[in-house]
């Protein structure tokens, strides 16, 4: 039994941030919790990519979680390694607002993030708009936290540590250059294949997992080869 609440320190915040970075880098399947218009809960695993601002995934429009998001944009994501030994529920927890992406530019950004995570060429935007049933969704992170494990007299307990989402942005681009093996990148205004190029406006270091920050500074065009 714990005698006093833990005190958050600079060390615990750094450990929490390091854990969040590792988890977001290595765990691609997130548990997405949604609720229907009348409050009925639903939880489903989705393969997602995080670009330092939002999570992206692709789903059918008639999937339960997609229908729920259309009616209620408030979602919750839990990201954790289910194969790891028990760590008292350690994971990354995110409150977010989700939506279906409908404009080609936003869809291209989401598909680019997913492609970078999978180390493959982005799928065509036209395959993710009406009348096709597959769409791209984003969940913009509003708050995020993780847990730091403590031990007292042989008992373990965890402490919630809030994560500043802005601190994650420089750490989401540290995959090797091989992640770009199927991609070509040009600056805006350079001639490119109009059928495959996707113009992606991104702020410095807020880039899809797998894309080095120096590649995606400002406005860049990402095209599949």
C-alpha cells in the first residue's frame, strides 16, 4: 500500500517521454475507442501512423468505428505492446478528435504517413474517395499521457505523466533512409508526374513516421516511383 502519492520529477518526465517515443515508433496497431451517437462504446484495432500531430488509418465507411466517428468525433486511442511482460498497464493514451478526410491534399498526407510506416509507395488518393468505400481517417491528438512504474515496499504502482505532444515531433522521423526507397521527393514547383505526385504541406519536423525531417521541411512533393 502506498504511503504518499508520487511526485513528478524531471527524470520521470524524461523517462515517460522516451517511453512514448519508443512506443509510437514501434507499435503500429492502436486500440481505437469510439462511441455511437447514443453513447454505445466500441473498440477496434487499427493500423495507424502518427506524424507528430495526428494518427492516420484507412477503413471502410460502413465499419462500426467509421460510422461512430461520423456521428461522434471524440475518440480515445491506447497504444501498447501486448507482447511485453506486465508493466502495470504501461502504454500511451491519447484523447483525440477524429474525422474522415475528404479533400485530396489531406488524404495524400494520410496515405503518405501510412506508406512511410509500411515502407512502401503511397496508395492512390482516388481509391479513397467516393464512390470507393475505403477512406482515410485522422485523429488529431488533443492530450496524451503515459505511466511511469514505481515500487514501494515490494508493491508496484504507476503514475500518470502528461506528455507534451510538441515534444514528440522531432522524434518521429528517425527511421533510416531506407524507408524512402520507394519514394521520390522534389521541392514545390519542380516538374513531376501529375498522376502520382501528392503535394504535402508539413511544418518543420511534423512529418510521417519514416520520413527524415530535413526531407519534409516546408512544402514538399512526395511521389511514388
